[in-house]
């Protein structure tokens, strides 16, 4: 029989991992959701691999830190950058939408250089 207290403790223990799922470290800097493509390039350097596609979405503009949508559609770039930090670290795939980090995916260990 599983005790409710055990389930709660287990769920609370997972929270830090969930919070860090969309971020990673480049040197002493943390890259996370919402960071610009320029910031990632400055702190992490050129990615090992780059891919660009496009998507259509509702236009939006930023005001006081909020994205405000308005009518119509626009094409925006979707960039996938893969960073290989070597065999002792996990690779990261960063997805940018319109020049901002949308998500960070953790991949397998990097390759030897």
C-alpha cells in the first residue's frame, strides 16, 4: 500500500528537475526560456548544428514584458540549435521561435572531439 505522504514527498522532490527542464548552463551563465538568440550565441558560442524552418502564427508585440496578440497571421523563423559539449556532458537542443528560446531539450552524451 502506498502512503499519501510518500507520494507527496516524491512529487516535491521532482519539482527542481521540472523547473530546470527548460534551461541549461553555458559556462557560468544560465540559458532559459525567453532568452534571445543573441544572448545564447554570446554565452554559448556557435552551435554544433543549426536548422531553420518557418511557422505561421498570430502576430504579437511585446509591451511591458507581455506578448500581446493581434489579428492576422505572420511567418516567423523556428531555429533548432544543437550544442555538443563533449563526451562528459549531455548535448542540448535549443528551439527558438522568432529569436527567443522556446524550449531546451536534453539529449545523449556528446561525442569526443
